[in-house]
């Protein structure tokens, strides 16, 4: 059985995984999920990226918006607002609330997030092994202007959901990452992987945060297997989300080639860019990263499965080289 | 301004209070609510009696069933069940969940239950000052057969909601009551009261639990004002609930006269029985408790207001005597 490890953020990673599962139905897929986006709301622990992967692969996702549950209602949130309790800008639905209630209750009972995630996945049967990157608390903060000539750090969700990434991001800080340990199973999955994939997730706040957990970069390098990625940037703009904004914060241009160079040939062996960025192939390969231009729009599951096949095929090519 | 203090359980007390508010619109009413029914569910603190009073007086109650919210939905509960997380026998609706989330979050932030209750009431404007009997944890347990020849103690909600009070109750234990202190405001309210009322709430698990908090009985006796009650028993049966079952557990017959005698003339000055129990008046008065027979069915708010007027009138009579 082929063992594939994927480092994933939310929507982009989750949709890619749906295609990968289709492309490699017999593979054992382990997902190392970003938890830097996690947030405590209403006294509950919310893990947006883990849940997006779980709901997407488990058939519970709101397909149109890419996050949250299908057929969702917002009664609890409306009632909380009637008590004057917010934030009102974070869209927690009633179905979604149940997930956070179960998670918070289990965490309160002493289970680590990895065990909680496993328990939640028993319902959703995502067809992959979903691991949080760490059981420790890591919180991605974004440094923005404070409106009074200074700067302040806000939670990533506040930057992204409340401020809609419409203000300049000066820095991205994975607070607590330097003290975090990989969750149980993470290093083992890397050590026994046949291929490691970076899906078209955000290179800074999703995959970058995962890579900020001590031991993760080394685990990937030491695995000695092909590491291939798919560009989340097409034609100098992110397909979705705010990758351009947070790339700027870390001084990386918003291009497919620059993202590959940001990961670097020490980490990345292969890189897929969209056909629109075919002229970037030369620059990436000049940096020692094998590169191909293929269609990278996840318009439907067939197109996504084709992308996954291209990634696995590129990994084979790397291995054979 | 007349100051009325009412010791209240859930449905019966809440409905009586609606009538009392109508009967004495200019009075300052303080409600000392039972918290022995409180239960932790899904990691959340649920206070059924306080909420029933708050929702009933605040216009949010499900009128037909007497507890829970009007126009309620049960999405969160269904989702919790899909995770295999129960108990399924306790009916927490989505609107109701919001109350418990706010409460739990405030308790977690360090506020005592009395402050939390005050905050929740700012939304509901119940027209009374609602105080929990204590900020400390008290949990009413009921001793039942364990099905293996022995006995066990179960939470009151399990006895009442899950077992539907269909098994014999051997004892009622207000666990923690002996270590509890009256909540801020409780003793002050008693000390400055003009009249103290026991509504037709359960004499054992509602009013009995409140009276089990050290200092409450003394506070009532020391107030030196009329203490009048309304019988929850009509024609040897409780109007609603399981008062007969828990009265049996404490060795008290299920009659209007026996409940008055259970409270005793040391505590109670006046007692209203239903016209169906007019023949009990003599026995109650023989015990030194002034007694009248009046209609005691809370069929609508007018009938309930009339009951409240009778109680206040009886208090005047006690005072004049």
C-alpha cells in the first residue's frame, strides 16, 4: 500500500484531498492538519481546518462555501447575539456547534486534540487518517496597523474573517509553535511515507504553520522520499483566500515560482504550476525543483483527481531521477 | 413598596410568579430559586429551575410544556447524538443551548452563578430579582433501587426525566447543601421582606432544597414577617410533577394538610389549600397555621393572580392577628 502524507490547511487542502482519495483509492493517506487557525469562541475549542477536512471528506461540508456544514442553521448564534455575546463575525452554525461541544468536552476530560480528532472522525469516516500537527496550543497571529500609528497582533481568524484581509499584514506569527511538539503519529507518518504532498493550501498560514512545529521540517527531510507541491497561486493571484497578502508579509512575491522558492529545494523536490504559469517552470527548475505545468483549477472532483495524479506522477519522476 | 420574597422551583413556581407579578404590579419581588436541579450536560452548566423562571417571566417559555423555549429546534442535540454523545433523554434545544453556553463561559471566567443569573436576566427582564439560592454547587440526588437488590443515588434529573419518577424514591439527598452558603442578596432579601411566599412548588426537591441551605430557615424565621404558602397538592395528588413520590420518600403523606405540617408552624404562618381540600383547614389550623380554602388551579394568569391575591391577603391577616 502506498503511503501518502499530506500537509493540509482548510478549504484548498480539503478539496485536494477529495481528489487525491479518488486518484489513489488504495493508498493509505495521512493528513497533518494545521491547527494554528484554531480559536476559542464561546468557551468552545474550534478547529476550522481540521473540521473542514473532516466535513469535506465525510460528506458533511457546505459545498458552495467550502467550510461549515451543509443544511446549516444559526439559532444558537442568534440567541447568543440576543444575550449580547459575540463575536458576531464568526459563522458558527448549530450543526457545527455540536462538533465544538463534543471536542471541548473531551479536551476538558483530558483527552489530547489528536485523540479527540480521532473520535470525531469515527462519525465522519473521512477515509484518511487525520492528525492535528500538534496537541499543543499554537495560535497564528497577524500583525496589522492599530489605527493609531502603531501595530497590533490579532488572531488569524480576526484578520481573515472579521477584517477580511483588507488591511496590510506586516507579519505572521505562529504563537506557541516553537514550544509545540508534533502530535502522536505525525513523525511516524512522515518516517514511513512513500510520498509527501503539499496541496494548494496557503504556504504561510497553513503549510507554513505546520512546518513551524519543531521536528516537522526535519521529519520531512529525513523521510528521504519525494516531496511534491501544488501551487496555490495561479497567474500571480491566489485561487482563493489571502495567500498574496500573507506572502507579502513574509516578503514573498505572489507567484507560483516564488512560492516554490520560498519552500526551497531543501524541502521540495517537485512543484506543479498551472498551465497559465508555464513560463515559471524554467525558473523553478533552475532552483533545483522539478516542475511541470498542468491545469490546477479544482473545478470539480475529476479535475482535482487529475491534479492529484499529476502530483503522484511527478513524485514517481523525482524518485526515478 | 411592598417587598415580597418567593422561594421557587421550576414550572409551578414560575407560573405562580407570573400571577403574583400581575397581582402586585408595584411590589418588589425577589425570587430565591432552587439550584439543586442543576446539572452538567455536554460540559455545560444547566440550571433548569432558574431558566424556567427567567423564560416564563421573560416571555420566552414554551407555554404548553412549561419548560424550555418557545419555537425551539433540536439541531445541536441531534448532531450530538450523531457523535454518540448523550444523554438523549434530556431535552436541550438550540435556543436553550445558547443560555447554557453563555452561563458556562461566564462561570469559567470566574463569575459566580448569582452574577451570571443577573447578566442573563438583563436580556429577559423578568420583572423580579432572580437569585440562585446559593453560588455553591448543590446537587439533589434521589436514592432508588439499583435493580440488583441494592440501592443507588441518581441525579434528580435522571430520576425525574429519564426514569420519569416511575421507580420508588427511598430518599432525597441535597448533596453539598450543608456546605453551601446563601448567594449574595438572599439573606438581605429575607431580612427586608414584608412577606415571604412558598408558591405551589415541590415541597421536597424545590423548596425543601432551598431550605436545606444553612442560614435560609433562620433567615426566614428571623425576618419576623408573615410566611404563607400555597399547597401543591390538590385532592391528595400533585397538580403536576412527582411531589407525591418524593413526599413519600421523606415520610410525608401526599395531602395538603400534611405538607403544611411538614413545613411546620415554626416556619409557616399561613397556608392556602384548594377548595377541594376544604376539610383540611381545621387540621392545619389546629397545628397553629392559619389556613384558607380557595381555588388553587393555575388554569390561566387571571386564576393565578387571584391565588396570589389570596396569599397576600392571608399574609395581611397573619400580620394583623
